[in-house]
C-alpha cells in the first residue's frame, strides 16, 4: 500500500470528502487528488495532522512516506532493488552495533 492509497482509505472510511481533507491540511483539492493517486508527495509535517485527524499510527504513515521517497529515488535505477537491499543491510548492521 502506498501513502496515497492509505490517505484515500482513511478519508473514505471517515466519510470525509477530498475537498474537506484538503482544507484541513491547507492544500488545494487538485494537489490532494494527485497525492491520493501517487503523483505528488505530502510534506512530512502533514503526517502528524493526518494521524490526529484519523486517529491512526504516525509510525505507519511515516513508513509509507519514507517508502514513497525511496521508491522515487530508485525507481528508474537499474540497480535500484540491489541498492535498497544494501541500505537494509546497513541499517541492520548499524542497529546491531548501536550506531544509529
């Protein structure tokens, strides 16, 4: 699931219209539509507002946000998947030795 899909799901489950959520986030309707369709990305500070509005986990939203950023960074790279695997190994190594 992408962040855009999650936002749409939360919004629809709450019965909120797209323009209502856009207003609460101080965004344009068109921009939010693009976010929900994975064509644009929200700023990180919007995640806390979403978490409060929908009473959902900030951790899940942040993970989806970071995942989207990583995808955008590697999607056109021939070795993108390998790079993500190396990054995962590096994170595990640093956590193991308390280097993070």
